[in-house]
């Protein structure tokens, strides 16, 4: 059965890992209070793997093969971008 779960993003500019099914789909990236979160649609019974992510600011560099998943403008005006940096093939 598919559900949407909420996950706290790691610190800006630092890689973080989440254990998610390989076919989990990030459906939203946003802020609540002073924290950044991502929401992912996933099957709770599916096998999970470690998937790598990072949050960067506008103008920051990232690898060519990093995959953009969302952008958020916070109430304070900061703009952050969520990228998946997992190097294994993801077929979601």
C-alpha cells in the first residue's frame, strides 16, 4: 500500500541519507517553521535502500548527474534546492 511520509532534510550544504524504497517518489520539498522537509510517496512494505540527498542554495555547484527534486522559498526569503545524489541507478 502506498502512503506519503514526511522526512526532515539534512543540514544545508551537507549530504544526508534516507532509507527509502528504490521506487519512492519525492512529491514535495518544503519548510515548516525553521526546518526543511521532504514528502515521499512510498510502499511501506517495499525493500529499502540508502538514498543520498543534499540541499543547496541558488548559485552553489553540484555534480552533473545529481537529480533536482524540488525548490522551496522559505518565509524568510531563502531559496533552497533539493537534489538526489545517489550514484546507483534509480528507476523510479
